[in-house]
C-alpha cells in the first residue's frame, strides 16, 4: 500500500511525520530519514489495530492545491 506522509520540523528540531489518511498515525525522529522509518512502523501498527477492531483501514483523503 502507498500512503502520503507529511513531515515537518517542530520547535525542538524533531521531524514529525503524520499519515493523514490514518487518523492518529503520527511518529517522529531526530532526522527526516528516521522519521520516515518510524512512520512506516507506525502505519503498519495502526493498520493492524484498525483491522483487529473492525475499523476501516483508512479514511478518505484528497489533496487539493489552493492558490491564495
């Protein structure tokens, strides 16, 4: 499965990775690469838990570009 992941740097310098199509699926790392590896593990774990609980694996998400 392919997922879109957002990565941003927080005020402490940590890289925070989030998978918007899986509510609550967030991880972090000291480097961007570490954050990416950590979010991969978080996604796997979130999908397992959602499947065990009979929840939909993902929620609908759409990327839209907005000019301001």
